[in-house]
């Protein structure tokens, strides 16, 4: 097929980006943005566990074993691109709601949340943070393309792209655009050094509810159809950890474990289960990293392990 000029332009822009991870979910409200932003933070700060499987439930390990971050682990340069433009949440989740994207001679310069973490979001362009974004269809896709094409990406280890929920046509066209851009980059002569062993693919976030799992199945079929590699499935809101006694209660007992078996059915990695923890919701509302706000929460530990597997 003919090369989409947008894909070529995006490929050129994204040359300095090594790994590209698209975060997908079949439906809204499953925690896709929460997971994207917290993973971005964790990866950008390094110091996560050396052994991703230490203390894993399946391995029968002890959760207390891997609380200590590994200070030797490298911090990555991380970019979070929030293209969930009808409900941009990255600015708030990163505690950067007041920041704005700057236009420079070479394009849009991202907002640096820290030395090693930058973010791009339509939320950084709105007048007020509670303004609604009501663009639809072609205009919406146009804006997303513009974002991807105009951002001045710095050398970055990993770019997490927080995509809009669902498998609508517009969603599909953006995913295909990124896939094509990645293919062009992979063949670029300058990419040989930076892109050796680089990862590209989707991480799918779901909850254990039956409706959400049905959407994941759709999402997995979609990935297969368009040839988008699936890096793994993350189950969020899997049980509730009582802050008082630390006992985990399944909220959706009938379907708990459903995401893991879906991953098996489709032969894709299962990256882990994150429980519901009110401290996580609070930290996110305050725009703080959960690694600071509640470092010992089982939800934080679960996300650390997932960060380690990326
Ligand atoms: P999505 O991006 O999929 O629409 P969000 O990331 O906005 O979903 O999450 C929806 C809500 O659920 C937010 O209020 C968020 O703080 C909360 N939330 C997400 N994951 C967790 C969790 N593991 N524990 C507690 N609250 C969570």
C-alpha cells in the first residue's frame, strides 16, 4: 500500500524514540490513563525492582520481598503522549495541569514533568483544565495526527501512547498510522543503532468485569487483524485491598482471572493484576506518583512489577 505522508512525517519525528508502547482499552474507566501515567513515572525514575518475578503471586512469593527499590536500576527517558483527546487526563494525573505546550520553530515542545519525563496532551492546550473537548471524527483525528507529527521528540527510551478507548474507526486509523510509522522508522538507516531490539506494540488494560473482557477480546482480534503486536494484558481493579487489614477481596469473583486466561487463549503475555486501592485514586487525583504517595500499597508493587516487564 501507498505510504501515508502522515506516517512518514511521524516516523521522521519519532526517530529518537526507541520503544513505542500503545496503551489500549476496550472501554473507558478501566484505569488506562492511571496505569499509563504511573508506569511513565515509574520508568522515568528508575530504581524499580531488579527481578520482575520476585514476589509474584503465581510464583508463590512473598509480597514483602521486593519492596526495596533497586537504586542501581537506570532511569529511562520517558514520554507520555495522551491522545485520548475527548478526556485528556495526563496533565492532571502528572500534576502539571497548569502547564502549556510551547510552539517553537521546530514544532511543539512537550511539557517536561521532570528531567526524564515529558508529556504531550491536548489538555496542555485548553484554556481551562475543565473545558470540554468536543471535536469529532475527522477533526479529532486531524488533531491527533498533528500532535504526533509536530511534537519535537527528544531522545527517548520509551514513549507511552495513551490512546482513546474502544475500537472505533477513528481509533483504528490512529493505531494503523502509528504502526505504519513504526515500520518506516525500522527501515530508516539512522535507526539501526537506536532501534536494535526496540519494542513496538500494544499493552491492553482491562478490569475483570465480563463486559470489559468482551471488549478485550475484540481489542485482541483487532490487534491480530492489523498486525499490531500485543506486549501484554494488564488487569486493573482486580480485587480491593482493605487498607486496615491488607486482605484482598475479589469484587468480581466470577471473572477474576479472566484476563489471564484470555491472555493464554490469545498467546500473549499477562503482565499482572493491580488491585483497587483508594490511596491510588487519591494520589492520582492529586497528581502524585503512587510510588511516593503509597509505596507499600499492593497496587504500587503490582505496577512496579509491570513496569519492570516492559
Ligand atoms: P480510563 O483512562 O480507562 O478511562 P482512568 O485511568 O481515568 O480510566 O481511571 C478511572 C478512575 O478509576 C479514576 O478515578 C482512577 O483514579 C481510578 N482508578 C484506576 N485504577 C485504580 C486502582 N487500581 N485503584 C483505585 N482507583 C483506581
